[in-house]
């Protein structure tokens, strides 16, 4: 009797977990299929023209802008984030008040909605510093937004590097600098990279913060001080105007492929970097 | 080098915060010999080992008084710590090769100290691996990750890595405690060969190991050196009652 009841519970639980998994996958599959079906028929070569015109809403300028903003933001945020992580893990003493403060700040920053970053960027970079709606304003704003993410992931990655590596390096007479750059950082690289990829995902998907700071000009920006729109902003603009819904779906397809491509690339890089040493032998 | 004292330790006290881990240690370690530190867990033997190349500098709240001299030079008096660690190499309890290739592991030390030429690095790598009796096992996989080696091979690799910077002394902190008996045997054999060229200090939990490889043994208890003598003498005629109790297995 008791056994039967147990069996029943077990079965119910199995069904529940299967159901949850199926629902999750199903939703995702439906979403992707929906976008692909609505978008692919409208992926015409004309969408990849260099010029955006009001007749032909080309997405290529937005694609280029996405790459530019991503690169610029990473250029600012990655060194800053990784160096602060190095400070927190390798240099700051344990129980240091500053460390706790930096960590608290980072955690708070990562919880702020992106529109708030946008507002800040608009007030500070666009208005006060007079950078105007520009790639630079957008990239700097986004770099502030992703900084906590990069810092925390780099910190976790560095903390996961076994202290025995550090001892080994010091034991051979290496200084701290050499230990950090030749031993700890390379060992932490896959983890740091994972954070960077997440950050790229946030940049590529961001709209709110960019509308306020980089503006919505649909051409390739002639200089970093010019306004331009990324793919996500482009999509938002198209669909909110309501005139080019088909092209909007086509843009969504490109965005989807871009993100999938980035993820695949990151997996590949992490594997190549990690493959050198990640696999633990003899343990 | 033989019979000359390599380390001279005088009235050394060591504190971790308020806890005194070593109490007025006085001893001389002879060059060209293998000295074993034995004693129960927490007796201070590893701590003393780490004061010899200042690895204790890395421990927060660690305070040291007294002097340690390496061939007459005060280790704690303005000696460049990186230079000290080059002269006094260390092998750790758990094999800790870096997550890089076998070659890069060995070349790490020489590169740290400014060797850049490929040919010079090649010959150091080969010599160190030969001296650590692992060359034949890894010569065809120098570019392969060191972490893919077995535990025993990893530890011999770490010994080779320590030898590559040309140390005068090797400190070994229970180097075989994480290894199987066969790997342990190989390392003990290796130690006896290395004694020809290097002075070795080894911390061990294993009294048989101390009798097999060491020339002199120091017995530690609660932060003090209870007895320090030739290994044969200590294990056949211990002077102190506590030493006798420990080596006959009455505690520890």
C-alpha cells in the first residue's frame, strides 16, 4: 500500500519535470519558429544595402552600428572590469572595507533597469558633456551598464583559480605581477570570457539605454560623435512605426542569428582556451 | 657544500595572530643532506619549512621574530624574496602543475628569471626533466597539457619545475602524501639521487619515509623541536621520552 503510493508520487513527479522541460523547450521553439517563419520570406538582398532610405529600410547600417557599439563598450568595460576584479581578488586584503563597498556597488548597479542608465547617459554624456546623441555616448553608457557583470564574473573566475597555482608561481620566485598575468588570468580566462559573452548579449539586446544616448539615426555613423541605431533599436523603431512589420521580422531573424552565432563562438573559444588545462588529470 | 650548514635558525618565534605556532627554534640544517621534519599534525613542521623560503609572507597575520640565515645571509633582513625563492625551491603537498603544457610549466621559472632564448630554454627543460627522472615519460608530449599527466608524474614534473631555476635547496612539504605507493617509491628514489646535487628538507607524516630517505631528522611537537639528530640515532636510540612515544606509535 505504502509502496504503491510512493510509486505514484514518483510517477507524478516524473511527469511534472518532463512537463516543465517540454513547456520550456516548446515555448522557445515556438518563439524561434514564429520569428523565422514570419521573417525569412522577407530577408531580401535589398535589406542589406549600404544606404537606408525611407523606401528600403536596410538593416545593414544598424548591423554595422551594433558591431561598433559592442566593440567600443567592451573596449572600455573589459579592461576596467577585469582590473578591478584583479584588485579585489589578488591585491585587496581580506575584510577590507573598500572591497565590501565595491562589491555592494557592483551588485546594486547590476540590478538597475537599463532605462535608468539611459536617463543618466542622456543627462550626463549627451547633455552635460555635450557629446550629443552619439555612438560614444551610447557606448560609454552601455559600458557602465555591463561593468558590474564583467567585474563580478571575472572576480568569480579568479577566485576559482586554485591557490596552489599562486603558491607554485611564488615558490618559483615569480613576482605578483607575473603570477597574475601568466598564471591566474590565463587560468581564469574561460570564466572571464563567459562574462564578456553575457555582456555582449546585453549590449546587442539593449534598446532603452541606447535610444536616450545613441539616438536613432538609421545610417552608418560617419564618426563616433554621430548618432546611429543598433539592430535592436532599429527593430523597435520599425515596429513602433508600424509601416514595415515584415522587415521588422526579417531584422529579428538577423538579430537571432547574430546572438546564436556569438554564443556558438564563445562556446568554441571557451573550449579551446579551457582545453589546454581545464581537464583535471589524476584526480 | 657537504657538511657545511646551509640554514641557520636562531631563536625563531612565529605567530599566526595571537597563536604561537613556533617556539624559539634553534637549529642548523646541513648542506648536501636530506633533513626530515616529522611530528603530528599541527606541530609546526610545515610552518618552519615555509619560513625558510618565506612562503609564510603570504599568510595574513603571520609574524616572525628571530633570524634565519641562508649561507650566512639573513633571509628576513632585506633579502629579495624572489631571489630567495629562486635559491630555495619548493615542492608542495598536492601536485600543482600550472594549466599549461609540460614545456611551459618547466620554462615558467627560467622565463621568470629572464631566460628568453629558445635554445637555452630547451636545454633547461630537458635537463630538469631528466634530473627529475620523468624525461622518458614526457619527451614526446612536451606540448601536451601537464594536467593530463598522472598524479605521480605531475609531482615529478613539479620537482623538475623547481629544479629548472637552479636552486641550492629544495623544500618538500609532504610531497608524497597525495600519491600511491608506486609513485611514492619513485619519488623517494629520486630524492636519494637529488641529494648528490641539492640540499633537501622534507616534511613527512610517514616515519618509514623519514628513515628511508633522510640523513637527519627533527621531531616537532606543539611548535617546538623536541629532538634533532642523525636519523639512525633518533630511530634507534631516541633521547627524549616523547620522541620514543611518537616513533613507536604511541600517539600521533
